[in-house]
C-alpha cells in the first residue's frame, strides 16, 4: 500500500497549512467566532470560568459627559440615575481574558420588549456613543453588551434570558443598598475608606468585589459569581494591560461616590 504520510518537513508544513485552511473555512461556515480582548479569531472559545457583574457609578461617569442625547441617561435631569447601574454581565476567564461574540446572532430589541422599562432604569447607557456589535457596525448599548451574552448562552440561554438573568442578579445583590445602610451615600464632599466599602460588600455577600476608580472616585464595581450564580471572590487580573482597570490598584485608600452636578443634565 502506498504511504500517504508526508515524506519531508516541507510536505508536513504543507499538510498543516491545508488543515488550518479547512478549519478556517469550517469556522466561517458555522458562524462561530472568538473575540478575546478585542481580537477576532476563528476557533471556538474555551468554556469560561465565572461571571462578572459590572456596575457603573453614574455620578462619576456623568461628570465627564459633554454631550446630551435621548439615549444618554445622564441627561435625564432630576430623573438621572443616582445608584449603581448595570454595565454588563460578563463571562470571564481566570487568566484575565474573556470571550466575546461567540456567535454572530444579531441583537433584536423585540426579544426584550417586556423588559424595556427596568432596562431603561437599571441598565441605561451613560453616553451618546454607538458601540460596536458582533454582527458588525455600530448599535445600542444593549446590542453591544449582547456580545457577552452570546458566550453566556450555555448557562443563561437566549437573548431574553440573558438580560432577565442580569436584572435578577442585580436586584438580588443590591450594592447601593448595602453601602447606604452603612453610611456610604452619594456625596460631592465626603470620601469613604476603600476598605470599608469592600468589607461592607464582603459582609453582605460573603465574597470580595473588585473596584475601578477615576481621579479618586469609584467608577465601576464588580461582583463575581460561579456559574450557578453563587457569589465568589473576584479573580485578580494578571494582564498588565488590565490590572489598573480591573483591580483596586486604580483606587486610593479613600474614595468618593459623587452625587453628580445638578447641571449635567443640561450639558450640550
């Protein structure tokens, strides 16, 4: 029988190139893709390790706004948010990377039409920008966050259940209420001990959060969960590019929770 094995290193390399092309074509035909830290690939992502619920502090983010539009909750004047709002529910890896855009399914706002009221209040956009979508182009804040939902589907299911699950976790683990109960309330003059904020959340949820700050003000706060949504400590990011964003290293020992200037709702 004639051997079909490669007879030289050059033939082996050629075989490997052919095999790679076949995998690329198969990946494109199946619609499966991988985006980690912003890069598109063709291999199916490995299974994620845990969930991260990312929360935004409007007082910090809205102070930096310079434009108003109908989609920007910072522009709602007296109805602007005054508590932590949702940034997203993200499947994460313990090594500091994360999967995104695991499928190219398009965001369909009709799928979440019954959730629009709570989403507008607790998961609003805090800018006028149009972030990217998995299907290409620009879109809404929720459409952008669905890129994480596509990789959560083995646990949370379809688009509707991704947004519903995120809202339910947000309501169950109410960080704003926990901090208010120990006296950490929105203020443009007070500064609070970072350790006190962390301890209050640890006492309430029996897990350690992570925070990100901007100019000494809390910008985002992260709660981490196992895949059955039991609280767990947030993993320490190992990536040097992300260490400042995703750990307490960006926060001083005393931090503020800005109430936000009354005028930010009329900035043009």
